[in-house]
C-alpha cells in the first residue's frame, strides 16, 4: 500500500530532505485518496486520517511533513460526499507539490542575490533549498567555490558534492570537525532548515549549530534557505520541536557496541541554532531576518491562532 511504502521510505531516509518528505507525503495522501474504494464519507475520513497519522509519525522534527499533511487534509473540510473529499485531497496535494517546487525556484533566485562573485560558501548537510541558491549563483556566471561537510553519520554530504560536481562547481569536501579550521576562508554559510520556530531559531541537521557558532565567531554571514511551510505554527503556542534521536548503530556498528557494555551511543539527528546566529532566512516570499518568523507563521501559513487554541483544547481533553 502506497502510504505504508512511503512511510517506510521516509523512516529509513530513502526519501529524505524536509521538502522532499513533504512532497512525498502529499503524493501518498493523494494516491491513497484515489485508491480508497466506495464507502461512507465518515469511513473515508477515518481512512484518510489514519493515513495522515501514519505519515506524520515517520519523522518527528521536519515540520514540513505535518504542515504538508495539514494542507492536503484541509481539502476534505467542506466535503459533503466521498467524491468531493477525494477531489479536495487530490487538488490540494497537487497544488502543494507544484507550489513547493516553485518555492525552491524563487528561493534560488532570491538567495543567489546574496552570493557575490568570488565568494567561498560553506554548506552543511544536503538541502535542496540551500543548494538551489548556490547553483543559481553559478548559473548566473558568478565565480564561486564551496566547502561541503561530510555530515556524519548518514553522510548526506556525499549527495551534496555529487550535485555540486554535476553543476560544475569547484568544491572542497571536509569532515564536519574541520569547519572551525576553514571558516576564515569562507565568505558565506548557506544551509537549509527542517523547522523554523516562532522566535526565529532554526532546527537543522546535527552540526548546524556548531557551524553557526564558528561563523558567528569569524563574522561570517549565515543564511538559511527555507520554504514558508518549514515554519512551525505550533511553536506560536509554546509547542517545542521534537529532536529526532536515531538508532545508535548509524554511528557505531552493533558488533562493536556489543563489546562496550558501558558505552551508550547518542544519535540526535538535528540541533537548534538560535536566531542571533542567523543573518537572514530566504523564503519564497522574500528574505527576512529570523525575528520575522512570527509574521511568516501568521501571514503565509494562514492558520488562525483560534485553530491552534481549539486543537490544543482537543489534545488536552484527549490526554486526560
Ligand atoms: P531541503 C534535511 O534533513 C537536512 O537537515 C536539510 O538541511 C533539511 O532536511 C532541509 O532540506 P534529513 O532529511 O528541504 O537529511 O532544503 O534528516 O532539501
């Protein structure tokens, strides 16, 4: 079944990257809506909600995932028949997928303006949004080069250097711990985001906060490329972003871990970079200081605070 298959691929990181996860979830909900047979509207809704919950449960940190699911599921809201609900989901999913692709293109054009001819850029992990800015600057004829980190433990840096290489961009590949050593040669850091909180903090791949710290110390600008659907509406009411802790055997093989009974491997997949270390967040709606995250959440995600209040009340009652 498409939902289980997509959920498994997201969990195992065969599908990864906050934007890609969101698009894959939207596509899975669309295909699921199309495959669910004739039944009552209530049964259809229940089936779709079950699918939505399965997808959301796969990875807890990237808010692009619940945001995309929320956007697609609102297609059901006003439906009076199964057919209307089905069309609602399909339309919302297709619109989300194409607007998310357009968002990356707009971010590329805006982000590229912040890259100057001759710049040395440092990027961490593999972000479609961040790489799109770098590739666009190169396409515009700017002479740039890039430091790309390895990104332990899943080595997403290998995907990044392949993409940069294929674009013909001069790239230096470094281990994560070399960032401090090279930062004085760097003009600009560009990374992506899995979540942006209401106070402008950026949650991104583990190691990003160290990169930001090094950049801050060396007075190197730090730019984050993030579509508006990576901003976290629920942080408005105090909800915290959960940092995913992945299996220890991604860091240390089981056969070695078994010989070290006093050692526990910790494998947090993301960390939080405070707003004061970030110069700019490039969204498809424009480049903003991180302190404007609240405006993005209110204006562009379009979810009223009343909705959060009622959802919190529902959740509260549910937990009692
Ligand atoms: P785009 C990724 O998470 C990385 O942390 C990356 O910076 C972020 O998502 C945003 O990626 P993971 O799925 O949406 O590799 O810009 O854990 O591609």
